[in-house]
C-alpha cells in the first residue's frame, strides 16, 4: 500500500507518504512513511475511535533492519528516536501535530516492550520490495565475510554505507549481483588496508 500525503504538514518535515504497512485494521496501524527528502519514519496509530492519533518517529536504515530481523522490538525502535511526534486528526478534520519526548508518552499508548516483527512480517516486507530472500542473504553473507577482515574501527561506517546503497537499490527494484557484491567487498578491504598503512606510518 502506498498513499501519498497521508500526513499533510508535520512541523519541520512537511507532508508524508505511506511507504509500507506492517499492520492494519480498517486503518493503517503500524507503517512506514517517507518524506520528500527520502527520510523514513515509523508510525503507530494508537487511537482511531472518535479521533485518530499517531506516534511518528524517524527511523534509520540500521534500526529498521534490526527491527525486521528481530534484533529490536517495535517499542525499542521508537525509544531510539531522537524526537517523537504526536499527531491528532480531529472530528473537524484538522491535523494537529506536536513534538514530544519519549518520557511524555503514556506507556499504554506505545507498543508492548516484547512486541517484535516475526519472520512472516519480514518476508512480506521483502516480497513487497521485490527482494529475492535467498539471493539477498547470500550476498550479505558474501559481503560480511570480507567486511570482517577490516579493522574494527572501520566496521560501523562500512555497514552504514552498505545498508544505504542496498536500500536505494531495493527502492529502484534492482539489487546487487554477486560480482558487484565482491567488488564492494574488495573496495572496502582496500580502504581498510590503506587505513592500517596510514596508521602504521
């Protein structure tokens, strides 16, 4: 499901489109949004009876990956956010938004701490973006074997670059072939070796 301008004017962000829905019940309940700059946000509808209310938080690619693979709960994904927006759509069809801190939110309005996405959720997400699970898993393992040869101080930056590139390719409906994965791994190894040589010098 993709819906443009689902939120019209979030302060400091602008309009947001729905990118993907994890759960829905007549309305999207847990879903991803995307702004015009390409940043992604995790959104949870926590009230939809007389009025609709949501919590919205920017989510990094690394945090999204961790949530998809069950490394962090949905609750923790919200907790990691620097800012959370509380959005309300009133009976007068007015959209109100305010920035809140995590401590300002009532615990009952957040997902349970032990609520994780499961394998089916992950597979549906991968299928939606046209990903071949076996092919992607192989390529990531292939890259990981090379990445782990790099000095530890370079690992975090390399993983961020790899994740960003991979997500962009998914959104374009394409993905790295094995030779491209090998090339990326070799470039990273060379960079790591150069860093080691510089340090030694």
